């Protein structure tokens, strides 16, 4: 077994005259010289790295690269709505408003949801999009959105409740494919409508107003194209009849709210009656059931002339005579006309 002597021992050995210093290998000499030189750097011996230090440096470099890749992945997930963010409610602005009744904060459903969130927390994240379409999360801290302003798309009740409770909002970003396009506002309204349509908790009035507003915004976005009810209905997934009703209800929204105190309790048929009352037209159902004015009643009398039948029919001043088996030549008609004229002269005023 080879024994390696320390440099201090070698120095002590060399200090005695007449004694030969032990043989030192090239590697040992190099290490000894390197250590001696190291002492000369500012009088302080620097830390020397061996193979273990090199391994640690490589491992740290690999870990740094992995972390960088993971952070870049989180950035993409955030932008595509697959990673939640925790956002202060004050950073979220509602730019399109609600399609619910104006007093939705005073309703029992709102209070029930508030009690549930206060007890169990927020179950479903709201949908937002950054106010700046060019915003991207910082790759060093992707989840840090302090100071960033977001626009509210879906989840107005949840946002209002969490703001009242002083709690952060769980939110995800919606796709931004239509940002900057003419249809941007329509897309925001459609996402809002689709959310509430799936939950099936809009009243007839709220639903029709939302449909009418979406139609108008999409028509405004494409002024050079004629938007048909059929095309629009197919795009948003509603029946054709809901489009015409929605447009009419949306146009008369303020008048209806002023005329009806219980507008949110009305059915589609009730709303049609209200709309027709405001326009002065009878409801379509009444028009269908309404009978047309009847004309003059048709009267027919018959007489027997031997084996023959005489039929006289009168309606609204028109008189017709039918005599089966008789030859009605001109002389016969003249004679009959004289008889009728004479009778009408005497009794026609009755």
C-alpha cells in the first residue's frame, strides 16, 4: 500500500542537512505547488474544487435549466387558461356589465352563494383577460400578477362576493383569439351568455335582453354585411324565434322595466303581451284567435213546381235562381225578372 506524505513532513525532512528527501510523485508535486501558490493570493487560501465540486456545479446548472423550462411552461399554461391565478379583486374591472337583473346583489341566490363561499371557499374560478393584450407573465415569477389589470368576462357574483369578503379571486384567462378584432365585444358577451345559459339561471327577460344585445354588437361589428336571424341563431345556439324576440325586448328594455315591476318573473308569452301593449298591437296569439268579420249571410229557399224544383239563393244583394228540368230561355227570364222587380218594388225596403 502506497503511503503519501504530507508536504509539512517533507519540509521537516528537508530541514535536516545531509538527509535525502523522499521521492515525490509528479501528481503530489503539482498538488504541493498548487497549494503553496494558493497561499500567496492575498494571503488567503482560496477554496479549491475537486471532482465533487464539478459535479455539484453541473447538477446546479441542470436544475436551473429545468426550472427555467418549467416556468416557461407555466407561462404558456396561464395564457391558454390551463393554470389558475390568484388575483386581488381590485385588479379586476367589469367593462361589459352584467346581463342579470339590476338588483342581483339583493337576491336570495346571491346571499346563498356568498354564505357558501364564506364557508367552503371558491369552487369555480372566474374568467378574465388582461387589459393589455400584449401582457405576458414574468418567467421569473409567472404567478406574480401584482399591479396587472384584468377585464372580467364571467363570474360577476363570485367576484363581487370575494371582494366583499376581502379574499383573493381564483381566476383563469380566456382565449384571446379575437383581441383587437371588430368582434371582440361580441365574443365577450357571448362567453358571458354561454356561461349563464349552461347554468340555466337566467329569467326570460334577462335571456332575451342578452340575445338582443349580442345580435346588435355583432351587427355593429359587420356593418357591411346583413346579419340574418338564422345565421345568428346558429352561431350562438338559440332558436330562430328567440332572435326576433330578443331584438325587440332589448330595444324596449327601459320601457319594459318602467312598465313592469315584476318583469323578471314574466314568461316569454307575458313579455310578448307587454311588448305588444307598448307598441299598441294586439298579441300574435290574439290575432290568430281573432275571427274575421263575417259577411252577409247566405239564404236559400226551394219550391216545387210539379215534379221540378225551384231554388232561389240570396246573399248580400245577389240573387240567383236555379230551376232543375226547366228551359230558361230569354222570354222565361224576362217574365221572371218582371215578377221579381214588381215584388222588390213593393217589399224591397223592408
